[in-house]
C-alpha cells in the first residue's frame, strides 16, 4: 500500500520536529495563561519539572501522529 522511502522518512522527521518546536512554545504560553488567568497583562512562567514531563509526553505522541498523517495524506 504505502512504501516508506528515504524521502518519506525525511518528510515524517521534518514534520515531527517542526510540530514539537512550534507546539512547545504554544504550550508554554497556554500554561502561563492558565496560571495567570485572573491577573492583568501577560506573564510568562515556565512549567514545573512535573508539568514539563507531561507537556513533552503529550507533544511527542501528537508529533508522531502528525508526522504519520502528513505522510499518509501527502
């Protein structure tokens, strides 16, 4: 059905890397917004180590899905 070639692996890897980078920045902003919803202005706060672990795990799962779906629908 689908043949994985060197080019298709490249597409999957690039898609995963781009998704991780963009999504980690987005998640830090969402985390900060959630922590400071009742305060005026924008305050950026880095997540705790435990929260980083959760964010990274979820991001990696969806990054792999993103890469596979990008390949399949390309």
